[in-house]
């Protein structure tokens, strides 16, 4: 465990950050270095972290905040204070580490030098609090076990491998983990998902507006990462971008535009969305999820192409106008 360091990042997480840091206390007691990186919080996040003997790095607000930039800052500071560190556990401030996860991830990295990153299962803290939280809980369990193509924000990465690829891309405001995963794999590294819970996440989503904003961010992420790694052989998010343009814009506009010519028959195309949702519901249920989980997940998948299309449009508009990139937030400030 002496070879491990932890980087936590956050922005106005409030009680979520308290829970996160409390879950790290056992590792702090063991002498493991923990760095907390704050992205312009206006609550008492920094004060609380310092009260727990955690070093705080506050990002300069003159540059756009991104999770990627925060993780890089934490990694750089961790290497400065603990140059012998070999493995970095990243965690978001709205998550808590599950006991035993760090030890299990270390074992996997010790066992195979070709593995550069290890992730597990993320669980939602309050899946029954809202249908939107339940959607997140299902999403966290959609990956495959064993060698995988990508990881999320709660991952343990081999320090030398992260340094070799230049860390996270600080300009990527969403899906920064997917983008980094591409470069780690291209450097001949393996990414491994093990059948073990790693973190407990607190989405705190209770409104359709939050779901819409999160899906819009997803569409923006598709376009952004595709612009970086969309060429063969990677073709990252190529299928997702094509699907979003087709079903989120072209088909609806075509159906509406042909209403008079087809005497309304073109509107039948809109049946695709509830039918698609039903198909996902059945597929998810057959995979072992409950009906209560499968229904909101299916509806989300069936209709998310609309906010995702707005995310695509926002990305290409920002690119065309050379606008400053800003994070797309869906959470309200936690008090």
C-alpha cells in the first residue's frame, strides 16, 4: 500500500465530499498521500479537506474548470510530494471508496505489468430516490468484465503509464476518461474491469431537467472525443455520433417535413422512439435487471437522442465560433 496515492476532485460537493473523504480516512491513517483538487467551490469544501489533514490544490479560476484538468493537477502534486508512488487512485468528490477496493486494484496491477488501469463497479447510493438515480445505477453496470476499452472517473492507474501518455487532456470537458483510455490502449496498455464494487456514487438527480442536461453533456462528449479519435482504426464514438444525428435530427425533421406530402403517414416514424425504449427495457430485463430498473433505463435510452443532438450541435457551434469550453453541469450545489 505504500506505493499508492489518492487524488480526489470536487466542486461544491458539500456533504458528498464529507462522505468521500471519510471513506478515505483509513488510508490517511496508514500514511497514504491524499490530494484534494478543488475547482472553484464556494462552499466549505477546501476548509473541510484541510481539517482532515489532506493537502488541497485550488485550481486557478482564470482557466476553464474541467475534471481532466483537476486530475492532472492532483497527479502532478502527488508526484511532487510522493515521487515513489506507483499507482494512483482517482475518485470524484461525489463518490466514496468501497472498503477493500484499493487493495484489490493494487493486487491486479502487481499481478500483471501489462495492465495500466483497473476499474470495478460503481453503485448508486440512493437508486430508489428517483427514476433518474436508477438510470445511473443501471448505467454503471453496463460495462463488461475482464479486458475492457474504457473506464470511469473512479479508476486506479499505473503512474508511469499515465505520465507516459501526458496525463488527461485538460480540454476535454466530458468523457475525459474515455479519451484517456484510448491513448493508454494505443500505448499497448491493458485496461481491466474486475468483478468488485469500487465506489458508491451520489447522482442526486431528481428532475427531468437534470437528466436532459446530463444527456446533452453526453452528446457533447461524443462529438468532442470523436473529433480527437474518430479516425480508423479507433473510430471512437463514430457509431454514437451517426446514430444521434440520424434519430435525433434527420428522422424527426424528415417526418415533420413530409407530413403534407404523405398525408400524415410520415408521423409513423415517431413510433420508433417508444418501440426502441421497449426493446431496451426487454433486453435489460433479460440481462438480469429488475423491471423497476429496466423501465426507466429503457425510456432514457429511447429518448436521450434529442438532448444528445443538442450536445452535438453545441460542440460544433463552439468549435466554429472558437468559444471557450465550459463544463456542462447537471447537479445543483449541495449544501
